[in-house]
């Protein structure tokens, strides 16, 4: 009888602990474990993309692990399918680009075990992007992976409405809405804007191929785009509170 009580007590304790752990994990990891609707994003603070040493993995206070960073001031590796770089007329900022109606792919392999990936970068919108305008646009920009788009929107530097920070079609906001910088890069043909984009997406595979693309643009001398300070992090399974339920089940 005593043994039965011990078994029953142990069972009850384990069940209670497991329920608490599961509730904790659901509450804290729900955002990372659910697909973001198209167009949803987390706007990062300007300082959140602070550059770690290029090519080195570091742990942030949130226990996320940096798996990739490039500010394009140095070499660009084969992880990018297009390695063209350019320098801004003002500020001498080297970036990946300029691109037109291109699909640019970042391929990362051998990622550590994870459940979510966060990608952030500066998106340079250069020259005369027309936003939602149907005569000279729409000028569309997309971010996706695995056939799913996390952002499908338009940008405008010329006064027409743009879809960002909403999605296209549907979004309609004044030019530059959500921009971190306006006319800071020195492009004289209708100027430029910079958007700091940050997305967390559910992802578990050890390979990741992010696709960034534009369509509907006129010539590169007229409308183009580029990337800078690309940062990719994964959540850390080892540091996750959900490790608790695994321990309890052992
Ligand atoms: Ca740069
Ligand atoms: Ca256009």
C-alpha cells in the first residue's frame, strides 16, 4: 500500500509539473511557434541589429544564437546567389545590390537545432519606387522561404501611396511610412529610404533558404534595392524552458 502511495504521489507530482511546464512553454513560445500572417512583422528597434563580429556566432541576452551576419563591408560568400555590392553616394555604406527585378537567395546550412528563425536587415529602397501606382507600378518587394511569403508589399519614394507596412494588395499608406531613414543615402533621382525589417518564423530544418525579390520595377537606374546588416538568429533549444518537460519525462 505504501508503494502504491509512493507511485501515485510520484505520478501526481510529475503530471502537475508537466502541466505547469507545458503551460509555461505555450505562453512564452506561442509567438515563435505560430506562423505570422502575411505582412505581419516585428519592427525592431534601431539598435537591435548591432553587428557582432562577422562570421562569428554569439549568444544574445535572449539566448538566441546568431548563425549569420554580414554588413557587406568585406567579402560576400557563396551563401548568396548574387554577390554584387555597391556603396552609397553618401555615408560610404557598402551593401548587397543594387538589384532590380531579381530574386536574391540566402542559403544557410547546418543550422543548430531550433524551432524558430529570426531574420533582420536594412532594406534600401533606391530612387523612384512608385508604390501602389498602377501606371508605373505597382513596385513590389517580397520576402519568403519554402514557397511562403512573409512580406509581399510595395514601397514608394515619389508620393504615391505604398502598401507597407501592410501587404499588397490591400495596404495603402503614405510614402515612407515606417521608414527608419529618408534621403540619407545620397541618391539624387527621387531619393531613397531605408526600412529595418525583422521577422520571426517557425522553422526546424537544418537548412534555410531565404528569398528576397522585387517585381514590377523599371530599370535599375530608375528603381533598385539593396540589403545591409543581414542578421539571422535561431532560438536555443538547450536554453529553452521547454527542456523542463523533457527532463520530467526521463
Ligand atoms: Ca554595409
Ligand atoms: Ca515603377
